[in-house]
C-alpha cells in the first residue's frame, strides 16, 4: 500500500510517493508550509491511478476518456504526437 502527494493543479502529477499515510501527511504538510498555501494533498495509490480526464481526439473530434496521468503524453489522442508515429 502506498500514498501519493499530488499538486492540486490541472494535471495533478505525482510529486512524491510514500510507503505510509503518516509519512505522506508529514510530507504534504511540509510542502504546503514551504509553498505558503495548501496546494498539495495526498491520495491512496488506487485512487491516484483511477482518476480520469476527458479529451477531444484530434482525428475524430469525439470526446475520449483517458487516465488523468496520461494527459499531454504520447498516449493522449488529443495531441499531435499520438497521431504522428
């Protein structure tokens, strides 16, 4: 079982992985203190991997649901990189 500290921004990338919930809470508290506001929070790794985002395919124009961690990468059909292999 692992915990993930994530940024509350649009992509919510994983910042750091922790083995325990207590360690993740301490890490997020320190990161928020350094940032001067609450911009980091923790998620269980199962919740982190199951988050989805809806993007518009460049070729079909249809909405496609993909894992949030894949937005903007080479497996995102809304990017030119996906279609130019």
